[in-house]
C-alpha cells in the first residue's frame, strides 16, 4: 500500500509539477482532502499552512540555497533539504519534458555573448553598468529595466521561467551567466549553457565554478581565465569578470571550437541530461518521505 500525501488544493508543490507528477503518483497516493489520513506535503514557500494544521508534515525545501532560517524540524514537521542534487535533477527532467534535449547545435557565433537577466537586483545593476561598453555585438535582456531579447516570452505565460530559444545559443560564442545573488545562491541558471553546449563565464558567488565541478560538470579554464572564481571580494571579482569579457569578445568567432572545449561541452550536455541519475535522486528523496511516513 502506497503512503498518502495530502496536498493543499490551491497551492503549488513539486508533486503538482507537470514533469514530476507521474513520479510522485508512482510512489504515493495523492489527496487534496486535508481531512484524509496521511502525511501533509508542502513546498517551503507555503509551509505556514502545513504548520497550522498541527499534523505530521513534510516540508519540501529542495531549493535549499534560497534559505529560510525559520524553517526547521519540529516534532511534527520534517524539512527535507538538498545539497544541490535537486537543482540538477529537476532541470534535467523539466528540460527533457520540454524537448530541449533534442537541440542540435548549428553555431554561427555571429555575436559575442548571451546574457539573460530578469528581476532587478543590486548585483545585476552593478554588472549592467559595467557591461555597457561590450553590448554592441551581444544578445542580452534585463526585463525589469524593460530590455527584452528577441524570441523571449512574457512573464505571464506559464513556462516563461524555463523558456529558452536555441537561436540565442547558436548566434553567440558564450554565455555570461548572472546568478540570483553573489553571496551563496546556486540556482538553475548555470545549467542553461550546459544544456545548450555553451561555454560560460559567471557573475556568481565565490567558488561557484568549484561547486559546479563537484557535480561532474566541467568549466573552461583551457580557454577562459577562471581565476575570478577564487576572488572573495565581490567588487574585485566583478572587475576581473569584465576584463575577461573584454578579452573574450576580442577573440575570433571560432575561439571556442577547439577539440578540448568541444569535449567539455559534450561532457556537460551528457552530465546534465543524465535521466537515469535524475530519477535515482528522486527515488532517494521519495525514500526519505516514506521513512518519515512510516513513523506515523
């Protein structure tokens, strides 16, 4: 008999994501009747309703880098976190469901870099100011500053967060990835160039590339000066990034087409689209839920 998960009828959770729903239903009976017997299941952004029920509950905090110091285990609440695996597995399964794994690279490299930014943040304003001299031949967006990129979709459309246009990657030599913050966040943004076989440089927390390599991805120290990743001072790190952008932009369009870079791009693509690994990680997560459920 499968354990029963009780979901709020009006609130989103990973169990209702269209590309994960089948996996959850394989392991659990899903109910939206909170009067049923079973374990309450809530996403961390909506955990207060689960706490108010005063019943055994799982709090899904798999996007752990987003942090919430008030959200801790109690006698009834079990908070399950991720050390980074969920970011990769989730994106892998989502991109697969969207058909992005069928992408075939036809690089023209007519333009320099691709930079996609959405919500306005202080560190994004910083790089936006510094990057201005290098935008002439780049593809870029900063939605909250009303700077759009051709081929994008509006936020009001359901899949806007994971909308990617393959022409952006075909036209550009590399990605300039700007993370959600530059202190501790590790999000899905760096996985976009991995899925599209794109070299990258990042405006992100110090040690970000080290974190990425720990998950089996490769970075591009063969052709990019990645010493910026070691710099702890954010201002200096940004200066180093801008200097490297200037250098890369001056390189010929075939700069990233050498065999070693292509090997690393292929590795990142295969590592990202490791469906078997992604499913295995989800299975291990479900085991934690089942173990907690068995206590009640």
